[in-house]
C-alpha cells in the first residue's frame, strides 16, 4: 500500500502522523466496505449479506460507504506505518480523517503515544530496601469474627409480617451448632468460628501483599525518570469511567441518574482523575519496562489456558484482544512476584 507520511514529534512522548493513502489503494477497499455494511444493515426483503450494492448505497448513502472504507484501510495502514517507521506505539491512536472523497486520496492525521524513555535507576536496590521494612502484623480479633457471624445471622433472619403484609418483627436464628451446620460443611459453631478466622486471615494477608507490591512500585516510580504521554492519561480516564459505569450498573442503578444525583457531568467527574490516571499509567509502564529488562514473557501453555478461560466468559470479544489481556495480566503477576521476593 502506498502511503505518504510526515511524522511530527510532540511533547510527552507523543507523535502526530500526517498522511495520505493513494486513490487507487483507497478505492481497493470499496468491496470490503460493501461486504461489511451489507452484513450489518437490515433492509426489508433482503437477508443480511445479500443486499444488492445499488440498494445498499441508496439506503446508506455513498458517504457512509467511504467512511467504512476509511475505517478498513486505516486499520491496515496504521500497522504498516508503525512497521516502516519503526515506531513503538502504545495505547489507542486518535485518528482524524482530513480528506475523503470517492476516486481521491484519503487524507488523515493520527495522534498516538510512543513508548517513552524510562530510566528506572537501581530498581533492584530500591526494591530490596522496601522489602526490608517489616510487614504490618496480621491480627484477627474475636470481635471481627463475631461481626461476620452476626451478618450471617441477619442474612438468615425470618421477617414476620402483620395482616397488612407489613414487616412486624425480625427473628434471628439461634446461635448454635445447628445454625453453623446450616451454612455449610461445618461440624459445629466452634468450627465455623475457626473457618471464619482463617478466611479473615487470608483476606488481610492478601491486602498486606497488595499494599507491599504498591509500595515497591511507588518507590521505583519516585526514583524513575519517566515521561507519561497525555494521550495515555486520557485513555486511562476513559477506562476508569467505564469501570465506574459498570460498577454502578451492577448495583442496579442508571449511571446518568447517579451523576445527576451527584450534580456532576462525565467531564467534571473525569477532570478530577488526572493524578489517579497518571499513577495507574506509570505503574503499567514501570512493570512493562521491568518485564522487558528481565525478559519476562507469558508461558505459552499458561497463556492459552487463561485465554480459553476468558473466551468462555466473553464470547463476543475478539480472541486476539483476550489473548493480549491475558498476556499482560500474566506478565504483570510474574514481575510483581519477582519484585516481592527480592531480598
């Protein structure tokens, strides 16, 4: 594919690619655009994928076809540009079409972040120093165990109602061996208490482990010389917004109604996340750089197992994306394990 490009370096490890794809190469994507849109479009009297081209153009308009062509061609062109110019791009590119017309070259601009120069300093020395600090003592009190048991009793409570079906009295189950056995494979109440204590201990140890990992990476980050591209911060904020929207929906609430209750817009909410987003991006870049230095990669068998698991739960997501997600998660875990074991 013939692509004329001009690459402009911006601040914060970002670049802007200005370019044109020849009219001939752009035109070659007309059949693919017709096929894609034909499969997605519903027109009475025609099955998807079997709509005559003329009918499809009348229904959608030529401009819709051209933009689908641009979408198809730029997906390939972007990879070609990165390879030919040896650009280490990271994150999602922001693409703007600057010129589009039938039988003409396609003009575009692509703004993307590149892998920034990272100087981690003596990260091993920093890690060992952080690991030398004593971990928080793990203590499980009787009060904590009793609180869990009381919560379980409340979940099993019987609510008595009056003749008008209004709640009148709540009766908690008696706290005895039978209650413990009703919750699962527990021999008696004492066995239930011991199991709860074990679970609380595991939870606190997991939190302490996560806290230590964050301390290690923060210590490395504080000593590192690192430019964080703004485009990555904005992308991270978009992820944070999607995560928050998902959490709110899991609670059975409408996200827009939730924002109205807070008297905030999405933009106002996002504006306050700069520091957190920057921290998350920095964390990711540092872990990736350590993985590169230490040559840590995901084992093929483990990667396949994780990808297969994700594919079972996210059937509509492209497998390549699931594999990339799994690879990143595996590498992150291996890097963090390595760091926490340094002494």
